[in-house]
């Protein structure tokens, strides 16, 4: 049985609970709309893009026209897109789920060049610009893209405990479902519909069975270094095919591929990436973890926590930041390295504990990378120095007090 949740249902659930969630990128989007002819809001399905663009429509100094490109009746209006869109040059036209009709991009470019004014169009898409065919080429210099991630910790911190956010993930309808049973039902159906409908529409040519097996295997190696040979043999596919599938899932905002840092370091380094499923609610659903108590006793808990913290940091970082991990065959090991222009800024260890210790691997990493600001992010109520150049803190404090100093 598939349970369909709509944007209106999300609004009803949030209204029932007296919840109003202000997305942190909203003001930045409004600023971009004041300058760029097109703003593209990208992110995975059901992350809240439609809800947000409808909120943005109320903030603009012009009328808006909303077109849902997944509705046949809306698509029929665009049988002659140039003619139709020219009748709305005085409005901001919202084109929702643009990946359904990539042939619109050259037409949008022509219309913008005829009348270049801010906020001509808002487009949403469930993939990166590179995956949405032709977008980056056709609208270069005319569009600003922003990614909308699942709801992050700071957006919901006054509405829900962080343990619940970690367990359920950041998709609104899973996070704010009235019960854990309904949250699980939403996540299970989301995974199923993504496998059977959404990813093939985005262009992923793979059988549902292979994709389900890949999802399951990625969940079990979440937070671990990828063994490409082993995974390809288990799936009975070639390594180039596996690489193509992983790239696709990354471009669809479903997994994060964390590459190792190895620039200009002479020691022998581990050069395979780590793999994370970006939303921990999806991770736990794939693994059949149905309660927080089950998570506490599951071997994945440390890697789940690590992926959760990395995703929260990512949502608050400027695009100039690079993310990687560090590991050598000489004993250096660190969960996360933040870089700028490939220069290491901070070494970060992520531990699900309230009594962290400085490991030899972290000390060796700091010595190799020569980072002056280093952190252990764990379960703690206060910041404190644990070594001369290492600070213990929680995720709230790291994002609020430390991230901006890097």
C-alpha cells in the first residue's frame, strides 16, 4: 500500500501542531530574486521546495503564476510555451519540477534575453543543474541556484528534540508525523516511490531490484570507506556502472560521497571515498530501525551520528568550504576536514559519547595537516579545551560559535 502525502497535507499537519517552520535560506532567496531573472531551488523530492516557493510568492513585488509540471492540465498550457509564457511577462512564473520538461530551458533563455528583469521565473528541480539536462548551459549568467536540504537542526530546534530529528530525519512529513508509525509509513513509501518512479524519470536506467539492493548495501556501509570491487561484485554490475549509479544518487541529493584529503601529502594515503546516506531517517528506515531504543543498540549508531553531524554542518557552510576525510596507512585518521581552496582549516572528530578522548589518529592528522583549529563534536553541555588546539563542543555550539570563525 502506498500512502501519498501532499503539500496541503503537510500544511495541515503543521497547522494542527501549531508549527510554523521558517526555512533559513528564505531571505537569501528573496535577495537573489531581486537581482537574477531566474532563481532555481533544487533539492530532493518532498523536501519542501513547493511550500517554500509559494511562501516566496507572497514576498515579491509582482504577481505570480504557479505551474506544476507534473500535472497534465498544467503541461497542456505549455503546448506552445513561448506563446503562453509571453502572456505572463508581468508576473513571476513558478515552474515546479522543471526536470520533467528540460526543453523549456532554451525558451526561458530567449524570453529572458527579450526582457531581462529580476524574478522573471522561479524553477524547482529534484536534481543538481548538471543532472537537469541543458540547464547550466542554457541559463548561464541568468540564474542563481540554491539547494534546499531537509529541515536542519536549527530550523526545528524549538519545535522538536534533536534526538527525534536525528532519528526521523529532516523530511517534513516524516519529522512532524503525528506518530512514529506514520513517520515510518511515510519513509517506507518515499523510498519505494523514489525507486519505482522518481529516479527513472530523472534518467537513472536501472532495474528496481538492483536499485533496492544498492540502497540496502549503501545503508549497511554508511560511514565506511567504499570498496568498489566488493560492492560491484555483490550487485553483479561493472565498476563503471556502479560509479555512474553513485554519481547519479549524489546528484539527486540522496547520498554524500566524502572524498579523502590527500593534496601534497607524501605519506601513503587511503584514496577511496566514504559513503553516507544524507538523511538519517531514510537510513534508519532502510535498516529496519523503527525506534530510538533500537537505534541505541544497533551497530550503525556511531556512523549514523557521524553522518547526521556532517549533514548539519554542510547545511550551514558557505559553498566555498570543501568537505573531506583524512586517513593514512601510518595511523592518522579524522572524520571530517573542512577546507577552503584545498587548504585545511579544521580537523573534526565526531563521537557519540559524553566523555571524548583525543585519539592518536586525530593528533597525527593535526600534525600532518597543520590545522590550528580542531574540534571533537560529541554529546556535551559545554565547550571546553581538551588539548592545546582541540575544543570539545556540541553541534549547536560548533555551528553557532565556531564555524563562522574558520
